[in-house]
């Protein structure tokens, strides 16, 4: 098994933080719009739930990867071994994936607020997006 260097983890954490911050901010914007919306349907509540999950998962990712970033940055004042990075890496990776799934669910559900035709379209786009993302990660 190839050991991944701290320098690589540092760059990966930096990129993941940037992406998660952007996507988490987008999810929070959707939540804010739903909070001021007059819609109070089951569908809008479901979109609120998946938006909240997406934002929460991306926030967890930001803090987990910030932990990795700090520990792998040159000049960190304490000794760090590979095991010190295991929990934040695993937690950050899982929450990042769950954030993406939640975000795709939000996108898939959004069209149903307009019409069946738009709902089908956004659901197909969401499923296609998830499948393509899964293909790229293997």
C-alpha cells in the first residue's frame, strides 16, 4: 500500500475546504430562501431537510479538513503521525460524500415545486450527476 504524504493531504484538505465552503454556502442560501418563502408543503419541507443536511455535512467537512490542514502544515507545533489524521480524514470524507448526495437530492427535488415535467427533468439530471460523480471517484 502506498503511503500518502502530508504534503498531499495538505493540498487535498485545502481543496476540499474550498469546495465544501462554496457548496455549504449555497445550501445555506437555499435554506434562507425557504425560511422566508410562503410555501409550506410537504415537498418544501423535504427540500428544507435535505438542504439542512447538505449544509451540515459540508460544515463538518470544512472543520474536519481544517484539522488535517493544520496538522499537515509546515510549522505545526506538535508531532503528528499518520494515525492523528485518520479520524478527521474519514469523518471529512464521509461527510463530504453525504453533503454531495444531499445537495443532489435538493437539486432533484427542486423541479417538482414547478411541475411534473420539470420534476422529472431535475430528477434525471440529479441521478445522472450522482452516477457520473461516482464513476469519477473509482
